[in-house]
């Protein structure tokens, strides 16, 4: 029903910690999709699992016994710099980018990577502040701040259930064309179009559209 994702962004070794709140809708083992992931640890309702509790293959993580409702925590490491398939999280132009459609999310963390699995996403990411001054994801921007050691963090909350192929994350150095908008209900909305450095003026048309 909901997932908290915590990204420690590093080009060659990004750590992704996922905490997902799950409820059973059918019988059988709990099977998650996952590719090119290094599994560091896994917990079920706060209890660490041993290798006898689950099976990892090249493209799945299977937990044979789970209750009807539970919290699963996984900790994995991925290498965005070597992701030349550009599916999942990768590096392009010195920036972190994501492409999860149609089944790229399984390259980020273990997940039932199907369009019928809808979840509310809360994202926290931290990265080197000088190299990646702007941290973006889906939804509403939340807390930001200093994370120490030259790093900073940002949080994003998307309260509307969505499939994993709509997940997005970008981190890098961008120019921004900013504006604002007032809805018919009188709500104030801040707007920003993020583009390559030196291209802000060219985003004016996008904003007007």
C-alpha cells in the first residue's frame, strides 16, 4: 500500500533502502522482481531474515512464508554508472536519471514490478551537494537540508497510489525556469521547468504551454 525509499546517491554504488507495507491478496509465496541488485539485508516485520528464509535468482527474490499483512525492508546496492541499458537508475550527462517504463523499477530495488500493484511513494535522497544541487522526484516536495560531509538531502511525497513504472528520480545541476499559478480554488502552486545549464530561456514556451 505504501513504500518509503531512501537513496544514498553515488555514481558507482548507490544504496537503496526500501520499506514497504504489504498485504496479501492471494495465496502462495511472495515474489519480487529484481535485476542486477546486490542484496545487503532483508527484514520482515523488523526481524532480519537468513538465507534459508528466501531465494534469490538473477531476476527474482522469493520469500516462501509471509503473514497476511507485513512490513518488508530491503537494502540493496546498485551501480548507475554501468547501467548502459538506461532502464532503472543511470547516469547521463553527469546526472542521475531514471526510466522505469515498462519494467525498469526492478533495476532499482526488489519490487512486484507490475502495473496492477499500486502504491503511495515517499522518497528521501541524499547526494553530494556540489555535484548534485537539485534533487527531484514525484509528488510534493518536503523537507530539505544538510546531511553532513558535503552532502544534502531532499524528501518527496506522492500520496496518490501509482504503479512503479511511473516512479521518477533526477539529481544533478540544472537551470530552472520558474513561475507560479493560482488555481480556481485559490490555491497557490509553484512551477519549475528544469533544463540543461544555459537553456532556461528556451523553457519559457514549455511553461506557457
